[in-house]
C-alpha cells in the first residue's frame, strides 16, 4: 500500500504544485493538449495515480475516449493535430532523454508551432508531471479513486 502520506508532506510539495498551476493556468497551452501530454508522460513512467487523474480530467476537458485509447500509439494515427504530435514527441524525448538531450530536429519542429513562451510552458509541464509521477510512484499511490473537481467537470 502507501509508503508515505503526500498530505502529511504537502507543504514541501507547494513549489511543484505552484509550478503545475502556473503552467495549467497560463493560457499558452490548450487544456486538451496539456492533458494529452500529462497522460503520455504518465504512461511512460507507469504512474497509475496520474493516469487515473488525467484520463478523467481529459474527458472533463472534452477529450474523446478514442484519442485517449490510441495515445500510446499516437504516431500510428491521424487523430492528433501537428501541434499535438510535436508536443507529444517533445514530452517523450524530454521524459526519456535517451541520448541525453532533446534533438535539434525536434526543437526546430517545436519552435515552428510553439512560440518561445508556449515552448517553455510545455517544457515546464513535462518537468512537473515527471516530478508528480516520481512522487506518486515512490509513495505507491494507487490509481482508481480520483474524482474530477466540480469546477473541472462543469
């Protein structure tokens, strides 16, 4: 079960929460694009708690079941816009850092569809969800019980 209580250590998590909220509320990234990125990074990191949360938040933001189901194979479908595809590729490269860097080729593609402020927000979104994934995985927080806040569900 749980290894430690996130609620007990909530004050220590305030900077990560503030970062997450700033990016979410910044208005530079569409809510559905944000949720796709949060879902994809959480899939890579195997964070059931975050997958539960963000799949429900994505649906509340208007995302379709089909796009959520096909997200692990986003390269194999035409359901995602060019902007979404680039955001997903950026999120994957930044999360996995297989070669120790995000490629110049991807940066060129990303900077063609995101202005600098939006690209920084996208980067910070990926940094934040990687942090949340790692905290939840370390704490062994389980998925399946998240409830969408009424403000998001409306």
